[in-house]
């Protein structure tokens, strides 16, 4: 019996295209993604990509949805109160974005028609409304949390300072004598800043919640 030889490379699929695009974005940024570059990375002809995605933005949408799909929404399905749910969701959301910061500017456009993005928006908004927040305020809170988490994941405060004590002359910057040490403790500084801000935001919202007529 004559058997067909196995293809040397895996067949092209949406998952392979998305994985290749995400790898490019992670290593080189959004501008690195083009159908020509992706085809080269995958070892296929450019037109073959169009069997799975019509335009480049569809590929970026799929990448963005893959990243958002990493966010844990299960906390909204349990018995956690709205404050705890927002806290746990925010931590998971930041972790997903911090792992792929170069996609954040694209995600900032909003969920559009992306399934994972819409599911996340639905879960956050629904949890807040179910907890007694007025829909308009729930919308604003959802936006606020998204701004905060995305901003936290996009950059590093600690990385903004150089590892050179001479750059911070005490005569000019008397309060920055230890600034050159920040880069060495980047993760601790950035995660600590996120947790401080998250607690402050939620504490402030809790005070507003106590003043709601239905709370």
C-alpha cells in the first residue's frame, strides 16, 4: 500500500498564525507584524494567510483576544463580593498584559467584536450591576480599572532611572540619592506600586459604595 508522506511542516492554521504574530509583537513590537513577515516566519506564501485572515487587523484582533483570554474571570462566577472580585481580576489582567506589553496599545482601542474582550467587559459590568452599582457608574468603574491596569502593565517606573549614582547629583536632586538602585528592584517596585494603587482605588470605591441608596 502506498502511503502519503507526512508534510515537512505543520499545516497552516489560525493558531499557528496567531502564535507567530504574538511572538513577533513580544520581541519586536506591533510594527513588526505584516503579512509578508508572518509568511516568512511561517515558511509559507503570503496569500496563504488570507485563507484564515482577510486583513492584518484581523490577525491583531485574534492576538489581542488570545492575550485577554488568559485573564481569569472565574472570580466573577463565585461568591466573592464586588471588591474582592475586582481585585483578583485586576491582578490576573495585569499579569496577562505584563507578559505581552507590546500588545497593550492595540488593546487600548477597546474590545470591538473580540469574544474574549467582550466576555471580560460583560463579566466586570455584570458583577458591578449585580452588586448594586448603577449601570452608568458601573461603566465608569470598568473603564477606570482598565485604564489603571493597562497603564501599570505598559511601563516600568523603576526602569526609568539609570543604574548610575553619578546621574543624581545631591546638589541638584537631594531626594534621589537612592534612585540609581531602583532598576535593580524593578519587579518589586512596580508590583508594589500596582498593589498600592489598586488598594487605594478599591478603598475609594468602597466609600462611594457605602453611600449608594441601595447599598
